[in-house]
C-alpha cells in the first residue's frame, strides 16, 4: 500500500541521515544501531509528560533505531506484520522475531529505569494506552 511504501521511504531517509551524521562525526559502527537519544529530547516535551510516559520515552530512545521504528509503527501507526515486512523489506517471520526482541529490549531498559516491579508493569501496560492518546491528539 502507499502508506507502507511511505513508511519505508521515511525509514530509509532517517537511516541515511544518521549515516551522514555518523560520517561527519567520524563515529564507529553502523548508523542503524544509533538511537534517537543521540538527538536529545526537548526539555519542554519531556517535562510535560507524566512519569510513566517519560520512562517510556527514555526507554524507547535507548533502543537501536530499527527497534524504535518498529515499535512506533506497531503502537502508534498500528501496522500489521505484513505491512511491517514491506517497510523493513524482510519476511513476516523475521519481523515477528524482531518485534518480540524489541519488546524484550524495551522491557529490559524500562526495568533499569523504573523503581519497582509494579512501576515497570504499569509502564508497560500503559504503552498502548499512551500511544492511543498521542495518536488521537495528533489527529485532531
């Protein structure tokens, strides 16, 4: 579909931007392993979010770029495995494995950031709700 085609283009543009930035700074490693944390978050945005949301943002920013993009396309854009396979140019089975791994990485990162097991569970459970709230707010 045109939607998944556009997401694939956006992903490739983002990857190319990171690669150009990496060359300019003479960093080591592939650009796709970088994360949005390298860009930094605006203080106003972060301060306005509730603690759980701040934890989710911080955890997402620490993930590799492809994991971030994958989770955001699942939760915010509600893409299905078939569509994700087109965006990432990979088989659906590979996408399902990457998604499972990305969720595990997110949970592991949140585990490091949260104070209690209860806070971890509440934050993980709140991901889909928060994504829905953001999606609805942006579409208004």
